[in-house]
C-alpha cells in the first residue's frame, strides 16, 4: 500500500511541475497572442480595438509572477480561461466537446492494438518459426513503418472515396433521425476507418516487443521447470511466461494511453474527426495560450492518470512491487 | 493562419490520387446548398454574433444572416444598395446620410428601421472591442432625424468612412437591447434581416440554416444552407469531387483536370485576379535597398511571366507597376502603367542600374556593396505556402542571373509575420488589402503615418517607406467624397508609387471559387460576373445567395 502512496505523492509533484510548464512553455514561443490576432485579420484591426480586445480575451501585461499566481488559482477552480480561437467559448467548453471523441476513438484503438499485438507476440514467440512469426510479424512492422499520414490518406481514398464502404469524415452522421441505437451505429461506422488505421500503425510495435521479451522469458529456468513438472502448455504460456514478459509492454501501454489525447492529431485531420489533437495543432498555430495551457494540462493529467493505472497493474502483475515497501 | 489553399503539398498528393477516381454522389437532400465554412475546423461552436468578427462566428452570420447598409462589389467597383436604398454626403462631407429601405422585416416579423442602425453603432461606441475598424475614431454622432433616415456626423471629413460604415452588419435593437455583454454573446437563435436566419439543426460537425420567412426580397428559393466541418484543404477537395460541397472557395491544384475534368458539365471554377496584389517587400531601412535604382533593378530582373506560370499555374497575370489588382480596374491610370517599365523583364537594364548604383561584380561574378562588403538577401516567405515559395524561387534564380546572391527563407508563419511587422528582414513576400478605393493600399505603401521605426510593430508599411508628398495626396483623398474628385488624386499616387518603387508588385492574387451546377444555378462566373464567386467574402456572398436557385 505504501508503494502506491509514494507513487501518488510523486504524481502530485509531477502534476505541479507540468502545470507550471504548461504556463511557461507557451510564453517562450516566438510572437505574442495579440500579434497572432492581428495576423488573423491581416492588419484590418485598429489599435484601439486591439486594446479593448486584449481585455476581453484576458491578455494582461501584468508581471509574470502575478499571471502565474492567477493561473494557479484559476486552475484549482477549474477555470481555464477563454479561447482566442473559439472566442467567446471557454477553454473547458472547447476541450469538453472534443475530449470524449478522442478518448473513445484513440483509447479504444490503443487498447485493441495493445491486446491483439501482445497476444500475437505471445503466440509468435511460443511457435517460433511458424507463419505467424515469419510472415504476419514483418508485415505488421512494415505497415507500421509507413508514415501514418500516408497510410490514413490511402485508406480514406480507397475505402472511403473509391469503394464508398465507410464515411469520409466526421464522428457520426449529423442528419440522423433520433434514436440512441442509430446514433451508436453511425458513430461506430464512422470510427472504423480511423480506428483501424491507428491499430494497423501501432500493432506491429506491440507484437514485436512482446515477442522479443517472451523469447527471453521462455529461456528462463522456471519455464523449463514448469514444463518439466508437466503443467499444461497454455498455463505455462500465459500464467508463467506471458505474465512476466508483459511488464515492459505494460509500461509502454501506460505511455501510449497517456498520449492518446495528443497523439491522434493526424487521424483527426485526415478523417475530420472532432478531437483534441486537431485542437492542439490549431491552438499552437494561432498562439491560443489559454487553449494550449488547457490542452497541456488535460494531456498531463491523462498521462499521470494512465501511469498511476499502470503502477496499479504492476502491483497486481508483479508481486515484487507489492513487497518492495 | 494558413490561407485556404496554401497547404499545397498535401493537397497536391491527394488531388493526384483523387484525379483517377470518380463516384459523384450528393448526400444533401434536394434544395439544400452545401457551402464551405470560412473556418477550417474539426468542430463548430454555436455562435451567430455578427459584431464579433474577431471571434469564432459561423459562416452564415456574416454571409447570409446579418446585412449591411450597402454591399461593396469589387467587380465593377460599385456599392449595391442593400438595407439602405440611397446614400449621400452632405454638409461638405461632414455628414453621411442613408435612406433605409422600407418594408424590411426582421426574421421575427418586427419591422426594421433607422433606429436599428443607430442602435448598432451606439453598441460599438459602448463596447470598443466590437469596433474593430475604429469607426468611432472619426464618427461624432449617429442620429435618425426620421424613421427612414440615418445621419452619421463625422468629426472631420473622411471619405473612407463610407466603406467602413456601410459594410457593418446591422443588429435588431429590440433583441440586442437586453444583451448584457455583446462581446461574449453567442446569439444562438439569431434574429436578422438576411435571406437565411432560421437555425434548423446544429451539431458540432455540421449545421443547417433555413430561409427567413419575412425576407425583403421574397422568401429564398434555396430550402436551406448547410455547412460541415472540414479541417483541411484536402477534405474540401474530396468533398467537391464527391459533390458533397456545392460552393467553395478553396485553392484546387490543376483545377481544370482535377475538378472540372471530373464533370465538365457541372463543375465550374472562376478565379479572377481581384484579391490583393502580392508584393516583394524590400526593407527600405537596409542598404542597398534604400536606393530606388536597386529596387527597380531587382524588379526588372524578375521574370513575372515565368512566375505566374510556375508558381500560380497561370491563374493570374503579371502585376503592373501600380500594384493595383483587377478589383481597382476603374482606378488604373494608364500613364502610370506605361511609366512603370521596371516591372518588365529586362536583365540588361537591371545590370546597368546596379552598376550605376555602385554594386559592381566582384570575384565569382557576384555583386558587392560599394565598400566591397558581400551582398546577400534572404527572402522571407511562410513555410508551407507552396505557391509563394515557388514564386520566391523564381525571384532567387532571377537575382542570381544579375549577380545578386539571394536565398529563399521559408520560415514559420508567425516568425515571418513578426519579421514583417518589426522590420527585421531583408526582403519578404507579402499581401495587400482590397478596399473600395486604393487609398488604403497607398497609405500602406507610402504614408509616413503608417511608418514605424525598425523594432516597433507596424500593422502596415512593413517595408518602411514614407513620402510627405504621398501624405498630402492621401489627406486630399480623405476629403474627396466622389469618385470624380478622388480619381485624379489616386492617379497622382500611382505616379508617385511608380516613380519610387517602394515595394515590388509581383501578381494580383486570384480570388478562388468553385461551384457545382448539378442542383443549383445562378452562380457568378466569367460570363456573368455580377459578384465574386468566393463564399469567403462577406457581405458580397449575399449577392450570390439571393441569385442562386435550385435547378
């Protein structure tokens, strides 16, 4: 238990550090948001209006320390400010609208990719030299090595545009008659292509990682002993070998899960999916400080939460973690 | 901010893939016009506040819902009477008077009147954040002596006021008087005078607005206008090819083959060069660019025919030396055009001018400064703007041809714009604005009022050039309240620009527009140029929306 407590303490410090970084990093980018606003209007804005707008957008010229303090207190209250890009919508409102879609699409893809990839890795290591090991594994690595943008664009072109099997854009059809089942059906059809490309692009990595650790583990004495004692091979494969081989992959899984919110921006652009990745690109492009901060913060919280989850899985998977206190 | 159409690389790849396919289909129900939104986005915020141009407002707000007093039409350069039937200058240019149209109703049935106009301008006075064009800087008072007349009293005679005052969207006093803070008001259920005012459905990824039952030009024939979220140019192109979009304003590479070729009967585009002229801005504070001979020599070295062909796919023409795009055709002064020989490709002439300026060729054939220091220019251009980058490559090659060492400096958009504003660049490509009168253009190019020292952000006059003679003429233009008074002054400004070559015009920007005539007819094109085709110009799109009909 104290292991988990220590981890939670560590996460609290990490959260503070990243909240602070989310404040500092946008301010180190070249240009300032007022200039960025000028840019959007190609110099049409007059200086008088800019001053008034600065106030409306919440840009202050207050000393950094004061801004920082204000930022911290606002964050604690859950007030992330107003987005310049989507003015007058608040940052929480903008992120809230996008978060769900990204979490479901990218989250489900990562989980599927991890589960199938790891399982394939186990099987490939167990039956070394089989077609699974010699054919499927290199093909998946090959696909994963393609630039994702290209892969997604080709998928969109072939399965969406030419064959017309899947919708070209958006998370669901907007002209549906009401009905929760219809909505779900539509959302699933819309998610198939983006999710599949995400899985294809990442599954090879999981499989290879799992296969390699698994081969190492299979050479261990306790596996030989398990075999010698006559345990069923399925039990040896999953309960003894795979359980131990899974540990490095689980760490990677935690990272991947945390970066779900930021990592799927190309998917969202290619398939016009209304998620946070696209928001982040647009926010950085137009120096939307408040939105950048809000997204950084959300991503940070997600990474930390995912890692905490992984720590808990570790405790369950690895008895040594339980005893290390 | 990427201009629609500037992310050419990806678009090209996709377009090349797409060109081989076909599968026309129309998702939209009959009579629903699908228009490209002005914001590239992955999801929409429900905001129909027409005064919040700086905010994230939905396309119909300014293009189909709220209407101005007049609509300036850059094709023909005339004001079209809209909510006002008539306008005139009075009291020696101190008063601008409008007669508002009788019989106009708001979409809730309430009659529209002069009081609404007065209310709208008073709102701008109370909330300076809404007055983005700083109208109240020269406005003294807005009154309505009778229910159909609005009078704008100016602090001083200032003729450009007509443009800014007449293009402002008018909001209903009876609704907006109860709005506590119009700066953060999202106006989710708009009441307006325009052709499409009723929000039929609003989803984060698509929405639909229906006709105004009380529209003063009669109920529109189009059943509804629909917009959907398209985060990038590729998505616009794909949607155009699938007939999912009826009307768009995106740059389409090789449009003849990719879009028109797909369905020559229905797919059309029109891209007249009426957007602002693209200029090569030389930093006039840096030697030797402060020498007019050097600026002219650089201009003469550039092969604009090649540039238009290579960089712009032939969709525009080489600029003349007045820097006026086709939106200013009625102002173009032929003697100034004729005098501007420095925009003609003349390598020998360029070499002669540089020799005269003391920039002689040194070792390796490269020219050096008169004191022997090496001569080198970086030409700034935003990364990803493929057409501009290709144009810059043409310039660099041309300059090498006359012994001038130059380099394309493709940098991040913000860094590029920052260097323009701060004046910390050698040379850079940049745009110009389009207004009814070239007054704004020449103020940007030659006024000492817009001139800021290097290191201080300048919204205009990035090349940092000011001429007192230009100030005098510009001040006189401000007093000229008719085209006849203004024209001779603009002529002189053109002559002044041609003489001094403070910046180097390259080509007028084409204003892109594509439409499909499968389900709708009546769009403007080269044969019927009644308005710009682009759906991204407001309030001009009102001219199109009131003409387009279902087939």
